[in-house]
């Protein structure tokens, strides 16, 4: 089942909230396709190198040893990825109101660990851009600590992906990265309040820019090769512990723009549209 969002006759966004996903790919809702107002697709779906990548998703690569990302898990003792029976599911339960979704997270073994309330809406529609506002409240119902981690916290350098994750189209490889705190693929593992990725499309003579904003400074996982990917990580260098009954609140904005936005335009947008703190 899915929701679609249309602006000026263009379907700019589709949210698939009850996907038919194999267990090994950690079933969870996703946004895809994502399009600019010009109609260009700026997301990838189930690429051959990582079948569990689907547009824009909320993911967790390591949650107290369980995998809500998809695929294998990085194991320190093996110094590599191992296929384990630990691929969890983020299950859509109901919509509480338009754009307000209740989900539950379950391990592959059937244990209920998380209650989540997720909100999203499309706004800030301009001449050449629009924005997706996304926030989440993740509550620990496990009865014990939940520890959010990543391959980097398990020993793999510069692989700290955990949290909201975007996979770009193939043609976006070797794209341009501009962030508040620097530029280029060197932003991997560095802190910034926002980060933008610009890429060029096949077939049409156009480029697009995606601007990601976080409600608080965050450490970024970003790749320009072998594929385009952006993730404001919640556990890049260090694990994050959520005690029983506690709630982790996160808020992001993703701006989808036609054309290449330079630093002055990005900074002007961020100044006019700061990402609010989570409620």
C-alpha cells in the first residue's frame, strides 16, 4: 500500500508503507520514487549491489545486535559482513492522522522492541524546489537498554551508517557535496547541520540537488562513489543508548531541487528555512 504526492501535475513523492519485502532485506516503509518538479527521479530502488536500498528510508544498521537495515551484519570478530538471522521489521500499524503514522519494530525472532510515531509532510514548494519534512519519536518498549550502533562502532572504519538513509540514482555517482562544515567526500564522518548533494541525470540535460537538514548538528555518512548516498547518522563514531521507556526524537528536512545549487543559495535557503527542533 502507498501514498502519493503530486505538485503541478508531477508525482513528486510516493510513500510505500506496507511493502512486500523479503525478510533478508529488513522490511520497512520507504519513499520512492522521489522526483523534482521537473519530473526527474532522484532516488534508486533495490540496486543490484545492495538490494535493501530503497529510495529514502529510516533504517538502523545495528540495534543491540539486530539488523533493521537489511543484508548482512558487520561482525568485529569476522572483520567482515556475515548473514545472520537478525533482520528485523519496521511494521506499519495505522495512520493516526494524515501524515502521522504509528509503527512497531520487531526482531526476526518476533520480539517487539520499539513503538514509533512518524510524521511527514510536503511543503515549501517553490519555483524549482519542494521539501519533505520528516520527524520521528522512537520509544524503547523492550524492557532493557536499546543500543544504536553501526559498522564503525563495531570496528569498520568510515562506515558509520545508521538512521535516515538516501540512495541516489546511478548517474549521480561522482556528484558534488557541499555542507555547512566543508565540501566533497571528505565530509564522511564529519559533523555539520546540513549537507547537499548535486548530481547529473542520464537521458535529460538536467541536474538536481538534494539538501538534507538536521534539527541538530550530526555526523554524516556520505558517498559519491561507487554510488551516491547520504545519511545523517545517529551512531557514526559512538553508540547511542536508549533506556527502557525513553523516547528518541529526530527531525529532518530534505529539499529536492531542480538544478545545481551553489553554496550561497544553499546557505540562503537554510537561513530562511531552519530545521525546527523535534516536538
